[in-house]
C-alpha cells in the first residue's frame, strides 16, 4: 500500500475553512517525511494518518494524528503548535518529540525542548522535557523517564543492545521492521546480545545473531523461524 495524499475542502472545524491535506503512510512504509506549511517536519511510521491545513490559523498551528509520528517543530513566538491525538492534545512552541496515538492510549517522548500533554477526558496535564515519556490511558496521565534506547528505532533505524535477552531483541525487531519471528526453542530467549545494528536489513541482523549463537533460521514469506542447530 503506497503513500496516500488527499486534499479536501472541509467546512468549519478545528482547521477553519481551509484546504485539508490528509497523508497516510501504508503498511509497507516507515519514516515517511512530510513538510508542514510552517516548515516543521513530520516523519510518519507505518499505518499512520496526518491531517493538516494548507495554511495554519493566525494564533495556532493544529494538526491531527492517528498512529505514530516524529515531529520536528519550528519555533514561532506566540503561535503554539498543537497535535490533536484523539485522547490527548500535545502543545508546544518549538521542539522535537514522538507521538504514538493508538487504540490503547497516547504516548509522547520528548527528544528536545518542552511539551504540554493533556488528557482531554479530565484535562489532567503533564509537562514533559527532554528524555521524558508521557502516557495517557483512560483517566490517567503518567510521566516516566524513557530508558529504552530503541524507542525511536523505527525512525533512526539504529538498534542498540547491551546484554539484552534475545527475547527483547526479537521484540524490537518485530516492532521496527513489522516482521514475524517465531522461536522454536524457548532456551534461545535467554541468550544475551550486545551489539549495535546501524541501518542493517532484518535479514542481515538475524543472520548475524544466528552466526553468533550457532543458531539456524528458516524464512517463509515474512515469517522467520529460529532454532538451535
């Protein structure tokens, strides 16, 4: 499914009477770049839809998001940038952050600057700064420090592991590359991996892992099966 770009004329809404651009990254796409009217950049993960007007309003810049995207927002004094993510609103002036708006809630990870994350159900708000991970689920609003070095691997295509169980490595590979990996021997999950995979294809990564631990794998379609030799 390719990238879908649609421009529609809509009535009065959050964007006002403006041409509305709807961009969708399909199942087979990742890290799809979008340039907004103010020069801000957005990178869409797979199965993500972004809506934005041809021109932003005078006092704010509002976009809508379903799915996951990384935002690099241009700073504009007195004109805040707002992401409508369904269950939550994210407000900034200029910063970089990742938003994951799924069926189970909304997560925001800040890589630079400061973000205001608000639960639209009860108006509870969190102020997030660099390194913070904010989560909105039902009536809750929770802030933690992100400790996962691979949280943005879908965008950076860099995976880092330091003595991690192979089970965690496989989980990250599934999430980043949207592939299926089956473990045919449960003992394999306890193997420890220390490595950095920098923009390498999943085939290459799995082959390296198998060579390192004397494993073998079979591939059928999009499914990898790992086992001991």
